[in-house]
C-alpha cells in the first residue's frame, strides 16, 4: 500500500509539474477540468444512485467546462460576471451555512435529499474550477501552487498536532480522529505559510494578498482559509459516512479518490478568489 501511494504521488507531481511549466495554459486548464469532473463524479457517487444519468451528466459538464476554459482564456466579461456574481457567492453561501450545519449535526437532514446534494455539487465544483483556473490565468503558477500548498500545510499540521496534542474531539460522529488541537495546529501552520510566502515567494498567493490587504488581511485570510478547509474535509467525511464507504472512489491507487484529495480545497477556492477580486 505504501509503495502504491508513493508511486501515485510521484506520477501526480510529475503531471502537475508538466502542466505548470508548459508553454501554454491549456495543459493546466485541462488538468483542472479533468480534476473537477472526477471529483464531481465521485461526489455524485456518494449521493446519486443512477449510474447512467450520473455518468452522462458528468461528461456533459466536463464538456461545458472545456468551453468555459476557452471563454476564460478569451476574457469574456459576461462569463466572468456569471461566476463572480452568481456561482461563487452561491458556493460561498453553501460553505457558510448548510455545510457547517450538517457537520455540526453530524447528519444530512431529511429536507436535503440526494437531489439537493447533487445540485450543490455542481455549484461548489464549478466555483472551484473557475476560481483555480482564474487564479492560474490571472496570476500564474506560483499563486495557484502556493494556495494549494496552504491547504496541504493545514492538513499535514492538523494531523501531526492532533496526534501529538489532541485531546478534545472536533466532530466525533463525523471524523473521530480529528481534534480541536489538531485544527488549531492546522490554522497556525496555514497562517504561517501564508505569511512566509508573502515575504519570500514572488507571485505567491500570500504576496498577492499582502499587496491588497496588508498584514492584518494576510493573517485573517490564513485563519479563515484554514478553518474552511477543515469544514470541507469534515463535510466529505459526512457524505462518505452517509454512503457507507471509506473512500470516494479508487481512481488514485493508494489514495482513494480525487475528491478525497481536494475536499479541503473546495471551500477555500471561492474565498481565495473573492479576496483577490475585492482586494
């Protein structure tokens, strides 16, 4: 299992490295589109039990994201307004209200059936795709990779802080291994990462925030983004418990599914782009 995890991680890193160093933006845009389509398929596997309709819908949405990539590259104003004033706020609202409420209650309420969760998946993942694609096209690979790394720092630090100091369970009915101490460690690590990259990594997400919001904004953004990454992680755990599965899929040998790897990115992405737009 460990060898499989390492090999998969190496392959993924090589793919990402090739995409960010390519002469055109299309390899990265294609990668983001495929990543989003895979995560959407996995989310729908957890909540929508009609394979034919589900698979067909994913293919259609990936096709539409491909067209959207062209519109993004061409800087179509109407397309940007649709997302920045419509899809992104809806996704932000989902992560601000329904998702945390479900995690706190440790259940998906009867008033939120599978159809509602399927629609939420489209909104959330479309917002994620747009946010990551826009950040890459507007600010370059450093901004995108450093934002991803913020989420990784929060996740890794939360794991080790939880193992070393964890005493108080964060959401025992959803994810028994997570603790408040681990969450605090993740928030601290993400905030430090954002501050450090603001100082020494030209073009990084942290440096972009520093230029727009100042140091107080950088620190506040680190706390907010790390906190929301935890909500994304817990929400996927809730969906998996609801479906009675350990992983969202086995698309990534040794790692589970794509959604398992980017669950914490989903709430972070719409906030991250809005901080740059309003800054």
